[in-house]
């Protein structure tokens, strides 16, 4: 079955491949905190995260893979009230490294 | 031993650099902490530099700063699906000896600005993320912690120039959380083209540049705008809308950007270009009423962290540099008179901003964010109605002009109604006042 995420995933991956990143392996700076049924705000991130970091699992949960994250903070702001996201900046020097900005 | 400075500045964007530079020039011991690999590596902007506000800090900046093009033409476009209409203002007067606006590439510009900060005598430490503020039992900020080993540093005053997310102040409880309706999510691509091609497409010569600001159906009914700026050998193209609107609308920002790039008025301008970067960033757009407390015992907030953006006029980096400079000048004045960095004494910072264009302009448009948020017809109905009216007016088809006028006026009444039209006009006038 093709989901909405499958359709956009290749496009966003191609886009992000032009960017420079230094990924802090094994230390994701964003985590989803499971609070049961995902809130509408958390579900919205699957489409509106500009780096396509969020996806839904077969069980209807939302997960995050922040390797391509641009550290904009949209998810942090949107889920501030639901407490479903633990958001930190990457360690110094890690994460996205804009060539132009 | 824990090091102590006169002042610590968090962040090396325009506000942090303006503050650190001014403080160091004033003879203070300054530590500036930046989490990126180099200053600029975490920063995103369109980007337009307003010369006046930088000139007040570094008068000779034109001789050395990496500038792309000086702007000689401003286009304001309203778009529907097929067309654009609007105003172009191009003037040879803008080819003055000291131009007022330039396009810049932030990763390069911020690195240059940071070099000036170092030359002025500040200690700049990169690749270091600030993890929290140190406060005494009375709440006074006396330093901060970082993710470096033994990363505790002390200072008389901490200036937070840490950007739109303002994480440090929020976690320390110095400010409320950033609201989704107070920030816009903008995505942007850098399209590279040979300099001559850009010159040809926009009718430019010798570093002349054009900027286009756009509104209309490109934001799919959300409150937002698009932009296209000419750099030396690239074109910045982007679109941004309120985060709260993205949530309700459910459109992917990059889908929105792709659609905008395919618009018949925009596609030819960026045709055959090579995209070398895709960036996303939040822009504070809550206006005057979203500005948090910007000073307290031992701390100040400058730039995006303080929501200092005039969304209507697309001004941000100038407010960042001005707030950074004014905060630093306040510190220098207190020092020279032997006063402590208390909330009471630092309130001079706020007073100075209230007396300047910074707060006056933001106050002028304080109703605009909510007006646009609550009235999406300005982004959908009106662009379409105006485009249809123009189409009717310019098409020569044997229909008499009086009939055309009736059709045009009728279409506005049909769509918005008399009360709607009057109320919309009233809202715009009120928000603009």
C-alpha cells in the first residue's frame, strides 16, 4: 500500500541530499514521547515537517528520524502544549550546517 | 577555575554579533558562544541587509563585507493561479554611492561579521551549545552552562541572541512558550545561475539587484508570503506561512514551494538553475504583542528571540542588529556609571527601544498579525477577484466598457458582499494605522 509519506519521501530525500549535515550518531536530538493516541498536532508533523522527519507506524504511532532535521523548531512549537516531543539542539558542531543559509 | 567575563552573548547571528561587537569595542571582556561549526552555519534568512543599521555599528562595512547585489528594484506581486499583478519600483537613485539595501548570503555574511567581533577583542567559541542559565536564589542570572566539559562560565550580564526558538529563556522560565500563531515556517532554496543570465532575466548590470515579495494563492489560503531575491550568482526563492495555519491546512511546506516554483510568473525566472541548498527556518511574526520580557536581573533578550520582526515590511535583521547594539550600549552606560546589571537598571534598554523605530513600527502594525490570521480572504478571494477584473479590463472582445465595469464591480459584491467589502476595508485601515 502506498501512503502519503511514501509519495513525498523520495522527493524530500533528494532535496535534503544537497544539504550538509554532521549527524551525531546514536544521539537523536528530538524524541517522540509516547502518550497514547497521537494528538492532531503530532500527526500534522508527518506532512508539515519541512525535512520530512516524521512518519507513522503500522500501529498508528508517530516516529521521528531527525537526521535530516534543519532545526527549525516547528515540531517543538506545535507540540509544546501536548508534551509529545522532547526537543533539544544537537550537541555543539553537530546537525545541519548551512552552506548558504 | 570558572572563568568570568563582563558579558556573555549567546548566538552569533546579526543581533548577537552586533551586541558582542559593541561590547568588545567598548572595552568589556566578552565571551560569545555559538553552537554551529562556524557563525552562520545555523542561520537562515532571505536575505536582505539594511545598510543603515549595520552602518551605525561598522561604518566602513561596504569595503569588506560579502555583499551580493544592491537593490535597485522592488516588486510587490499579488498572485492567483495564472497571473501576477502588482507594482514595480525601479530607480537609478538606488545606484547611489552608499546603497540602502543589499542581498546577502548569511553563511558568508555572518562569518565576516564574526571576524569583526573577534578583531574587536571578543572571545568567540563555536561548536558549543548552551544548556542552561545559572541563577542565584534571588533569580539573578550570573552565568550559564554549556555542553563542553567544565562548561560553566560566569558574567555580570548574559545577552540572549539565541534565535527564534529562544530555548534558553523559555527553559529558564524567563519567557512564555513560543505560540504556533506567532511564528511562520519558511522554506527556501538557493538556485544557482550564471551572473549574466540573472542580469539578462531581470535587466540588471553591475551588481544591481531585484527583490520580489509575493502574496496570494501561492500560500494555499494560509497567512503567508513568498519571495524571490537576486544574489550575485544565485536566486533565493522561498515561501513562509504561520505554523498554526500549516497545521490546519495540512500542506507540506516543500509541496507549497514546488507549486510556487511552477507558477507561470516565477518558473521562467529560475529556469535551468541548479539548486544547491534547501533550508527551513521559523520567523517570529507575532508582532508587538508577542514580545516577551526582554530584560531582567543579569539578562537581556535581543533579535529573533525577542520576536523583533516587522512582518509587514519584511524587516528582521535590522531590528536584530539594532536591538543587539542598543542592549550593548545600555550595558556600557551602566558600567561607566558604576551601576549593576539589575532588572531596574537594564530597563533602560526597553525604554530606548520604545523611543526608537523598533517598537514604534511594531506598535503601528500590532493588529496586523491577528487581522491576517483571521481573514484569509486577503490571500485567496482578493487576488483572484483582482486578477479576473484585470483580465476583463484588458481583454478586447467587443464588450462595451460600461458592461465590463459592471461585471468587475459585480464580481466583488458577489464574492464578499457589501458588508464584507466594507468590513474588509475597515480591517485593513485599522491594521495599517
